[in-house]
C-alpha cells in the first residue's frame, strides 16, 4: 500500500525543455536605447527554422497551451533552455549556437541574451512551482557573466547557469580550460548553481561556402560541447571546486564513458611521478595536481540529462542513479512529448523505484532548486503511476528510425506535422 513517503505516482521533472518569447515580445526587456536598433533588426529578420514560424511555435511561449500539454504528458515540472531567437542574433543555420565575433556584435547580442533572461523571470512566474530557468551567459566577457549570474541568483526562479561551449580555434573566445574562467567556476560553486551545457557552436574556421558545410555543422554540434568535460577535468576545475556541478544536456550519455576510458588511461602516464618519457611531456602542473581519476571526477561532479533509451541503462550503473536526469526535450521534434509516459516506461521499467524517483525528479529538484513538496499535489493528479512505469511496453508494431533510438512509439510533436508547402 502506498504511504505519504512512497506515493503511488511518480513526480516527473523534465530536465530538458525549450522555451522563449515570440520575436517582438523581447522588445520590452531591452534597454530603451536599443529599441530603434531592435526595430530595424526585427524588420529584416527571418527565422530559418520552420518550428518558429508555424502554428506550433507558440508552444515556446504560450503558457496555457504549454501547461495543458505538460499535464497530458504527466510532467509536473520543467527546466527551461532557450529555443527561440533572442534579439540581434544572426539568420543562419549556426544561429543561436555561434558566439559573438567582435565587441560590437557582443554588445548587441549580450543585450539580447539578457532580454531572454528577464523574459524567463516573467514566464516562470506564471507557474512558479513548475518552472525553473537557466541564467544564460556568454564566455566572451567574464565580468559581465559574473554580474548576470549574481543578478539571476537573486531572482528566485533560476536553477543554474547555461554556459555555451567554445569550439576549437575560436579567435575571439578562450577555450574553457583557460584560467580566465576561474571566477565563474568559483562563483557557481559558492552560489550552489549547476552549470549546464547544451549543444555546441560550429567551428569559426569552417568554410561555409561548401556543399557539405551546413551538414557538417549540424552533425558536429554535440562534439564541441562534449570536449568541455575533458577540459574541466584536465584544467583541475573539479579538483579545486569539489562541490561544483556540471550537467551536459541533450548530448546523449554513452560518449561520457568512452571519453573517460581514454582519459583514465592517459592521465596517470602524463603525471611527472610516472616518469613516462612519451606522455610525461604532455602533462604539467594541472595534471600533476589531480588527486582523483577522471572517472571519479565525472562520477562526483557531473550529471547527465538525456532522453533516455533502454541501451543507456549501462550509464545509470556507471554514473549512479544520483547522476542521471530524464528530459522530454519538449517541444522539439526529436523529443518524447506527447508520449513521455511511454518513453519513461520504455527506458526505466526495469529499474528500481528508488532509482526512478531520483532520475525522474529528485536529481532535478536538487540540481535546479525545484520544491518537491510544492510539486507533490500536482504529481498526485497527473504523474505516471508506479505500476504503470514498471509495466514493460508490449510490442507496439512501431519502430522509429535509428536516429530516435528505435523507440517503439511515435513521440515528438513535430514529427507528426507536415512541412509548409513550398511554392
């Protein structure tokens, strides 16, 4: 029999959803001095993404629609990552994932990111128990990022910091293993704010005039973000800040173990004490200062948020259920909504109830400042039941393409829509 300590339903918090304002709705959140510039930019701006210009785009900002679809999907809470286009961003496939290339571009785009952050405050206020935002910053200006993080921490609606990855060879932004970012790591650790990273920028050295340029850009996005884990380990960031939390999001999970296998093998041979004539030259003071193995740092400091599939169960065992978070990726076409209940059953039916509670809600609450007590009555009404989650899926007769993990259900709101007719 269920007790208050072991309710019959699961609380579900999606640690990966996307939201943003409609284009013109950002204007009130910009400084008055930039309103004319915004009007000129918005007049000529054309989004390259279908899902931001058709009827389904309102899922990003329509509070009532979003809540109704969350309810139907069994999701009680959501962490917001950006999705729409902040002011002054370029029109290109590289759009919101590219970093500013000069100071003038930074000033305008930074104002756009700040506008998005301030819009999040109002959007979260419409469902304060159910939403948490992320303080989006750029690595270009560390002092500006620190001020924004301090501001965001005081708002009460933000659960962490969204820091973009830096692609190799970027002439304008130092890689994230650089010591210039130490104040960011220190402040996030002091404020108990989780650092989130999602996707990656394209290489600034990529020739964009080639037939394969855009295809390479999109297929490599996750690669540049995945580099950050090794950079933070090798730079000693987790050694100096043992309580710092880093959460790679929507990048899958299996790559982590593969990267750590390489680091675990190489790091010991790079230390001065190893006396290795081949790899010793590649070490240095940062590597010598590491007191744990790379895997141990990851298992202590890192948390993986993913649309989980059954084959990722090995990562639950490797990282521990305390370090895995579930996400629906709402409203993206590769996401689970409106079939999140089936997705959870598919991935977690054979895990213990204790593990499921951690993966579905407890970890997200701890990392992103959700109040589980406040979510409990919501989950009691709409959350998937324990019995439901632990019932394996029957053969549905449906298999999604390999890119969607051969999921046995359609899922993905936009997978069902047709592209607009081209004239």
